[in-house]
């Protein structure tokens, strides 16, 4: 108790403020690294750092010299690799999602938005119109919107159907949904390199799997040949879903991920 009291007595208001600022910066960096697609590179960088520490402890002169000489190159390499993520991180420092949406999230309930999605999916499926609907969760999908057309509109069944209507400029690309808005359409998604057993699956399905392999997004796919509804998540594809099964799975996913950036809503509302 005496030691604790002595430490607290030495802490000034300036020291506490200094600590809180550093804590906030480190926390934001950790959140950014977790959301970043480049997160898989972190273990490799930690290995290099560990080698440097070991070389200093055991006085491994040659290894220390090599690592020190290449330290500047490594720093520039990190900046180049993480450049897109660093830019998005700095942009978000001044523009938080929770503040940019105003009262939109509170005006539209989760069941209502899921209902609009289901109406559009069912209509597209019956008409055998191919579609690729990506729903952003925690990981930022902004980089994929650059390849498409910015929409930035409230979700509606009619708009979704129109964006995928044959011969429209956005028909073959992906729709990206963020919070309660359609962010962009006609977007290009990364194709999966995994071996897909069913050769009937085309580019849309490969793109859906590819995006969910590198992010926590969920993707609804409608086959243009058969009208089959599929759902991709965590690199896996569930096929032959009906409206009820898709509705149940969507509610389950949002319940499992309450911090999803798709909507910051209470899930206690009535089911549609």
C-alpha cells in the first residue's frame, strides 16, 4: 500500500495525460493492424525483431551488423507495404464511422434492412440475375470501392435489383454494403486461389470466397445460370439456400458480431 501510494503521489496530471495519449495511440495501432489485410506480415516482422534482440544479447556480431545495416531498408519496405493501410488509418483518425453516419443508423432497424436485402435476393434469384453482395463487417473494404462506382445511398430492394440488372455497367461487379448504406457497386473482388471442387462455380463464387478468405466480410452470391443463392463466410461457401435459411444465417452472423461496422443497432427488434 505504501509503495502504491508513493507512486500515485508522484503522478501528476501531465503524466496521466501523457499516458492516456500514448495508450490511445497504441490501441488505435493495434486495432488498425488487426483490421489490415497486411496483418499476416506482422509475425515475420516480429521474427526479424526477435533475431535482432537475440543477436544483441548473445553478441552475435555479424548478425547484428547485417540487421543494423538493413534496418533503414526494412523501415522503407514496411512503409511501402502498409502504405494503403496507413493512409486509411490516418483518414479514419479524423473521420470515425460512428460520427459520420449521423442518425441514419437509428432511423432504420436491422430487421428492416435484412428484409430489404432478402426481397432483392429473392427477386434476383427467381429471375436468374447474377449478383454479388458484399457486407462489410469489421475489416475495411474501402480499397475495393475504388474499382467500382460510388453509390452512397440508403439500402433499398429496388436499387439493389437495378444495380444488378443485365447490361447495366454495375451488373458484373460486386455491391459493397457498409452500415445501412450501399457504398459502391460494380466493384472487383480478389479471386480465391483455393482449389474449388465444383467446377460449375464461376467467377462470382471465386470472388466471394476470395474476399472472405482475406477479410471478415460476408458475401451473398446469386448464380446467373441457376438462380442458386449462396453465402460465403470465412473462406467457406454455403450453397442452395432459400430465403428463410439466408434470413436466419444473417441474423445469426450479426448476433455473433455485435461490433460489426454494418450496423450499430440493438438486435432485440422484432423479426421480419
